[in-house]
């Protein structure tokens, strides 16, 4: 196969993965990145000795990362040190009332048994099923390009679909085994953050509970951006070029083929384009109408995962009593879910999450200081103003004070907010979403926006708005799937 010029738009995890694999096949690959540093949402912001991960903070599914680096005869330890977090996280239910979620299964079963007698045995059954879903889903389903329903039309896969519980909800599945409300919320929380209500998300996604409770929560020392650095190193090792501050403004198409990509100042001839930019933005803005995969009405009807209101906070003292990951579930879980998905509105009494990586990694904050970020999941597409941000900052600071007994406001020396308008400005994120599409049944597999362009034969899409879905490991897999599809296409044209 001859070498082809491939342009990849965006240097998120999917774009970096696709670029490295295609360059390893001998192709001439250039990534065009809008922002000043690679990594997409996994950028870093630094101020006054504090180093903040701006995007992902949970390192789940370590096998996906390891498998990716193995493709290039590397392992994660060649690039960063992984540390397992124990306890994995803390859930606050109210003032001085919390559960620490242990990293070990025996300790986890003991906790479940204390909350609900008899539930330890049910946890074994639940995790065994979740483990099957994980091994089957992550080993087969997620690597399918989902170009057509025909990919799933065989007896083995149809049988597996029922075993994977694609057609029942995670709410019904969890309640089959557990009644204690704390256990139910623990098992449903990944759904809230990954896009959907427990009532509308397939029970397939209990595999996230397996990723959480069995495979564990990890942290790459130095922060999540260390993964980006590692993937950039691998890509450049294969010969990939990364052009920063190079936003693509247009994809030119001739005879149903992408012929060039255009920045504000230059045009670059290409044989193929893979977009890791926001799918809706590429489809609706970078292409002429006649080459768009979908209509504006189609996009408007998509069920989006949450956006986020974030506060990056540095304090000049240590914050006692909290863990690396902290979930504040002192308000109505169901109500907040409805305010995201059913009747989108700024939440009245939101749940929120606090990450404090300096509990694990002293290098992300100055000595004696603490690095924190606060995250409130909110509906995409809401009006975002400084006044709204200030209101929620004060709300969660007061809640944090009430629940933990600590008022951190007098010790804050760094404070930056980040929300819907920033996601749109920095990433052209559709309606300011943070995580892609909600994981509903009607937005799963071949029902997601297609990886292949239907009208531009050498254009592919990758990332969180196409298969397999949101999250860092799925994004890495999405890049691998896109690279395989690109190789198939290029082989067919030579």
C-alpha cells in the first residue's frame, strides 16, 4: 500500500490513537490542533505552582491503555507511573455521614453486607455478570465500526445482546439485586456522569461497575495529561506531525472526495481526512451542505450527555478529611438527573464531585497547598453567565462547608470557572456538552452518528460523538476503529 497524506483534525485521545496507528502503517500523517496544546479536553492549566487537569480525572479500564501502548511495543510504565487509589472514592450522604469505597473486593463485600444483609452474595453475582459484559463488550462490540446493522446480524451476537442486557435498563438490573438506596446510588452514579438516566440506559453499562469496583480507580502520577504526553510521544515516534494553533476552517471536497483542509492562512492537500473535532461542528460547519451526513434537525434531536460547571481551585492550606475523589450525594439524585435529561434546567440542588489529586500527587500543588476541582453535571445547551457561575460557586462552597466542616473560601488563592460557553469556545462542543451523546439504547452501536461519511468517501469521524461512545478508553478505541477503517479504504483504492 502506497503512502497517503492523511489529515487528522483534533488531537484528542481518538485523534492521537488514529494518527499513531496510521503513521505506523507508513502514511504521512499530520494532526491539526485548534488549541495551544495537544490532548483535546485533557489539557492542563497551570497557575502559581498549581497544575490542573482540565478534563478527565478518572482512570478506569487500565487494560485499554495498556493494550494501546502494546501495539507499539510499549507499556504504560514506559511513560508514567500508575497508582491505584484506595479507597477508590468517598461518597458523602450528609454531614459527617459518608462511605469510603474500598479498592479490595473482600472489603467491598463487607461494606455491602453492613448496608444490606445478604447483599455480599448478590454482589458476587452482579459483578460476575458485569465482568462478562466487560469482557464481551470491550473485546468485541466496541471494536465494530457499526457502519450497518448487518454487523450484528448473526446468532452469536444476537445471543450475546440478550446476555449483555441491551434491552433492559440498568435501574431494573440493579434493583433486581439490591434494595439499599446507598448501594443503588453507588451503582448508578457512573450513568449520571456518562450520559443518561438509570431508567433509560441499557443494563449493558453495568460493565462500568465492573470497571469501577473490580478493575479499580487509578491515577497516573503527574496527572491525566501524562497519558496525552505518552500518546504524543508514541505518535511522533511513528512520524506524526502535530500542528498546534492550527484550526481547520474548511474541508474542501471535489468529486465526493476531500481534497484539502484549510486553516485561516493555508491549504493542505490530502488523500484522507479523519475528524476528531466535534462531529456536529465538522458536519455542519466545515463541509458544504450537500456533503453533510446529517441535518441540523437531526443534531437538535440527539440526547446529549451532560455538560459541566467546573471550578479549578488552589488553596494555601491543606484540606482535611477528603479523599482524592469525592462524590457529594446529599441531595436528590433522581431530581438532578431529571434536570439534566428530562426537563433541562440549571439544577436547584445539584449533586457535585470534588477531585483533590494533591492527596495522591504532591507535585500538582505547592508545598502545604491543595489542588481541587469541583464539578457539577448540568444539562447541555443552557444559558451560561458569570452570575450563574457565581451563584453555584457559593452554593457548593456552603454545602462543602456544611458537610465536611471546613470553609475553604478564606484560603483560596487560585479560582477559575469553566462551563458551557468555554466548551463551545475551546472545542466547538455541540451545545457545550462535555461527554458526547447520552448512552441510550437508541444511541448505541449502529444507531450512533456514523463513523463513515455517507457523502465524502475519504472522510471518517472519530471520538465521543460516534462509536463506541464517551470516556477516555472508548475514545482511544474509537481512534483504533477509525484507523482500521481508513486502512481498509486506502487498500481498496490502490
